C-alpha cells in the first residue's frame, strides 16, 4: 500500500467511527419523558418532580426570552388547551427566572410537550411509553 494514502485512510476511519458513535447515542430521559429534541445551547437540563411537574434549566443568556408551550396526545398534532383555555401557554421573558435554577414548570397529562423560543423548537418531550411504542 502506498504510504502517502495511509494517513488519509486512518483519518477517514476515525471520522466514520465518530459518526457511528454519535448516532448510537442513548435518548435522554427525564422521569416519564424522553427528549425527542433538545437544544442544549438553550435548555441545559430538564427535571421532573415526583408529582409530574416538568422544570427547565435554561442557559442564563436565554432567560430573557419568552417560551411558548404546546401539549398534545399526538406527535405534533391535535393540540390541547391549557388551563387558560389557549392552545399555547406563554412563559413570559425574564419572569423572575434566576440564573442556573430550574424554572418554567408545567404539569400536563399529555403525551407530548413542545417548547418553542423565537419560533424554533427548543425541547420536545414524549411520554416514554408512547415514544417506545412508536419505534
């Protein structure tokens, strides 16, 4: 084998093995939920209390933005009304959100919870038993 091509082949093998490792990543679970999507730049962590409240730990640089939540029994469809009668629940910008503390809690019996910021989804949670049955 030509020695000049060996470094190229080794580099290619390293790149391919990295891609395979990242694709095989285990889904993130939080209590009874699986994260279908999570923008880690904005949502640093999620926790679910024993009573089912879902809390977010936001990157402090994003706490001054509003979050819009939707909940449904179906994947990105059939949105249900929140307690206020609306299909979207708005968490106001910088509403007493201390940096590096879990905030923006919500409770719902829905199978899916979607969180949006600036019109983009930042977190999409599915009840784990629903997510598992769709595989």
